[in-house]
């Protein structure tokens, strides 16, 4: 998937300098990134601070023209749309290194201390990158709860169809499956039949997925999976009449409960089976996004999350990376669930639930960029497994170097840049405990640069 980098040779006597730690950290991080390594990384060697907004670019293709009747040719300027990105992901690991540990070689230190720490950073970056899959809900493919060996091929072809229609380049298409979906997908002959693969049984032995049906396939434990099917059909409510593909207004038959049929809530229509957000409720007609991707028969049931409406209990401040909900509602939240806030926020993914503080915090994949008042409704995506197909132009991971620390309390530091990544290593010393204190941190932000180049694949 990518070439290996092992860092530069370590000069004798400089094993414990921040420069070497930072350099080796970058090498280890580069070698351990998964999905994030396949996305565009934007780097400029300009010092930035957490929360700062920087600008990346989305190139605009020139138009092909036909020359007729000896006309003069027309030249176009090469342009790019600016994309603002907030550097709101400040990740770090910090640890103490005892003087006794310094008797180890750099190789041993890497294996025992550094590598495990860096892998946690790589896993966090991958998780934050893959969480952006839900921001491509307007490009949905597959069917929630319907993925299996027999349906795997059609699910992949659904995603391919969306990308083909969106004119995504054929090269460099990737499809990242969650663990549960991968097991189902591997139960089909296009991935496991030795006759079809002609690879001497390698794929069967190693569960290698490879390139199939226009995508290079991978599995990531960071993709949301195993979300329980807690949705139930809304009692007495069905679709009134046949609705065709591309329609975004659905007429319903039955009594609509205002608590569940509310603007911003998510539904699943039986037989269509992708997430839809309610944009408007007018009598018996609801307006949804995205529009239908297949015909919807009369009498289809409407599935809405069975959990009662939940609201946040503490107003969010700008750039806060968590929400607080009433204690009684905490059990409704689980890691890897996708949610939205209020009627129209972009999707967030729950990373974890922090119970070490009071009140407990629902940690999100990225900080919010708006202020949400107490009472703002939390809306849950429909239950099921979700996967992510993308081209590298779908997302940009924008990285900038952090500024040098103030001299007070810092014994030494180094800022190292490589392959569009930057990391800072700061080393200080605690004379009481006879330990070196080392912190390694990096600053980046994730932005959708081309909404047409990603697909939320339902399974």
C-alpha cells in the first residue's frame, strides 16, 4: 500500500535527543497509517496553533473545447476553489522515561516504548479520517441490514455506480470495510474462489481482499460496526403509494408522531434501506435527504430509532470535542455510533464515553464548529453497519507544524517534518523522580474537498 521509511541513521551519542525521538516517531507513524495514508495530505511549513483556520485548494478542471472554422483557441486560467480547514485535531502522547530505561538501545526503546505510543496516534488518525464517511451520506449505496455473501457483489456494484455517475477517476478507488462487513463480503467467490483469483490460494489463507470490481479493498477496525438494530417500524405508518427513484417528498399514511417525525431526525424506509434525514414535515408529506436511490413500493414501513429523543444538557462551546447529555440518557450512546445535533448539523461519530469526569462526556470524532444550546436534540443514524468508499480527492488531511515551546520548563525540543506530516517532540526532566518527561504532539484538521468522491456504503 505504501513504501516503508525507517528514519535516518541515529548518530552515536544522540539516542535520547528530541530530534531523534521526533524523527523515529514520524517514521513509525508513516509506516502504521492505514486509510489516512490513502487520502490527500496538505502540508505547508508554516507555524500554526490549535483552532486556527487554514486554507487548502480544490483544483477546477479546464473545459475541453472543439475548434471549428479555424477559430482562435481559447485559453483558460488554471484555478482552484479555496477550502477552509480548521486545525482542530491536536493529538499527543506523553510519558515518563526513567533513567534506568536509558540503558536500553534505541532499538529496544522503539519496541518497548515508542512504537506502542505511535500506533495509538496512527489508530486515532485513521479513526478520525474514516469517521468522515458519514459526511458523504448524500452518496449512499447498499442496504442496511442486507449485506451477506450473496449480496456482496451487488453492494460493491452499487458503490461503483455512484462513483461512475459522479465521474470519479477509475484509478485509486478504495473501499474500507468494517470487521463485520468484511466477514460477510469474504463469503463470496469473487474474494475466495481460487479458480477466479488464480493466486495459488493466497487470498483464502490470508483473508487478503485485494482489488475487485473497481476497488482496492481493506478492512479497518475503526469503521463503525455492530450497532444494534434498535429501530422498529413506526406503528400504523406506511408509505402511501408508489414513489420513484430520485423523489425527495414521501407521502405517508397514518398518524405521524411529532416526537419522532421531527426535522433533523433520521429514518430508514423498508425496501430502500439507507439513512434519510427529515428536512420538513408538512401534514402527511415529509421531505428527505438524500432523495430515494431506488423505487419505494406502496405500504413500505418507516423505521425510526426506538430510543426516545435525547437532548444535550450542557451548552457546547466553540471547538469543544464532546457533548454532555442527561445521566439517564447515557446508556443510549455507544462508541462508533453516528449522530447529528439539531436539525442540520454535519454528522459526528462517537469515539468514546469519558466517565472519569463529572458529568460524563460523549467524546466526538472532531470538535464542533458551532455553539449548541441546552435542549438541542441528538439524532441517531439508523442502526446497521457502515463502510466507506473513496478516492483520495474526497478528503484532505491538513497538517501544520506546531510552534516551539517557551524555554521555561523545556529542556530540549525538536520539530520534524516528513511526507506532509509534522510532529513536535518536547523533552524535560523531573529531578525529583529522576525521569525524563517526553511529549510528542501533532496538529491537523480534516476537510471534505470533493463531496462527489466518497460513498457511504451501507451493510
